[in-house]
């Protein structure tokens, strides 16, 4: 009898010790959500935890989070939160995960007084981070309710949805990325399909969507049928325009040669590349072929024709293109996070 009691008591002690040693006990540690908006949980769990890309990511994850501000298009808090989510989930660090939860909740409502450009740039990273760590049940309910409203919120006469469907420049691509992250988080398959249709149209498949409002048409290969990325083989006056993003390239001025190195092109690609990754994770594996490999051709033109590789906060993008297309565009390690997402030298390394 005594031996039996001691045996049971021993197991109680062991259970208590294990429970007390577990991260986040008594502190409402978030549960894993893991829809896989940006990266599948099993692939994330298999990524290495050494090397310059990982160390760069860990340094970012250790930074304090500035007060989130979705109305500030230059606010770096979103990609710091994403770094904390990636590291927190990979290492099972409940402290980092709680920081992510707190930041996602703090971001709610800060879009007030801003523009859809800022919201488009900022929102996606918070949604991806929330998906990675999972929010406690009550917070999850609030967060989801807010997401349903924020994509339709009027900001200076535009919403995230209308910006995505009408603006064929960086405003629209960033809006599309954040809109897509929200749709995936909410499990809205119809909305995801709609976003995919808009993206196909932007890549040049006008039969899918042609409702964009373009500006000056100087860099369009076909002014009667403007697109987000010029079609394969496009030329003007003998010059190679295959892969040019006319709506961004025009920001450098009228058509001339050699072409200006216009940074807005890379900005527009940030939103487009982010959309492609999330659509791939949503099951649209053919996204990389849309527009006759539109994204690959855009990178080719920038590197081989314009001699204008990615710099600064655009350097995360070549890692994605190389990962999916098996190309070898210059991709520095460690890289710098973008305005909407980042850390792809770790998550999407060749």
C-alpha cells in the first residue's frame, strides 16, 4: 500500500516538474496555428539554425518591437515581428511568441489616418506572424474580426481591395499581398481565388483581369493593351522590353535608352513576389508560370538588360526567385528584410 502511494506520488512530482519546466506555463502561451501562409510548419521545423542567414534573423528577433503603426509606410516593426515569429516557432521560444501576439494585437486600429499604401506594406507580416505562432482563443477572435473589416476600410477614398484591383503599381501589388495574407488567415478560399485572378491579370493575362487604371503608357509594349509586365519578346526601336514593368518604369520618365534604373520597379516587385509565394503555399503551384513566367522575365530584364540588381531592402527577393525558378540571380547573404516580408535567405535558401 505504502509502495503504491509512493509510486503514484513520484509520478505526480514528475508531471509537475515537467509542466513547470515547459515554456509559458501559467502565462497563456499561444498554441500553434500553422495554416502555412508563408511557409509550411514542417518545412520551417527542418530549417537549419546556424550560418549567417540564421544569425542575422536571430539578431532581428532579439530587437525590441517599436510601437506598431500600420499608417506609417516606413515602419520597420512588422518585419521585426515576423523575425520573432520565425525564430520563436523554430526554437519553441514562448517568450518570443508572446511578443508576437502582443505586437499583432497592438497593431489593430493603427491604420486609422493612413493610406492603403502603408496598410498594404505593413499588414502582411503581422498576419503571417500571427499564423505562425497562433493567438490565444479570445485574442484570435478579436484579430479575425478586425481583419475582416480592415481590408474594406475606407482610407482616403480607397480600400485595400479596391487598391489591389485598380492600381497596377506598387500600391496595388502590396495591397494584394496583404489582402491575400488576410484571406488565407481567414480561410476564405473564394477570396484567395479572386486575388489569384487579379494577379494573373497583372502578370499580363488580360483575359483574367483588365480593370487596372494605368498612367502614362510610354513603356508599354502594346499601348492598346497595357499590362503589369510586358510580354515575352517585346521590343521597341530594337530595344528589349521583355519583362519591363511599365507602370513602375515610367516613374523614371519617358521612354529612352539606355533605360533609367528606376527603384519603383523593385518596390512593385516586393508585393508581387510576396503574392506569388503565398499563392504557391495556397496550392496555386502554377503561379510561377503565369504571364509566361512573368516574374522570372522581370528579373531577367533588370539584371541582364538594365544591369540593375536588387539593393538594400529588395535583396530578399532574388532568394525567392532563385528558389522557385532554380535561377542564379545575385542574392546576398545575409540579406535585409523588405517593407512587407523578408528573411528569405533563411526560409527560401537554395
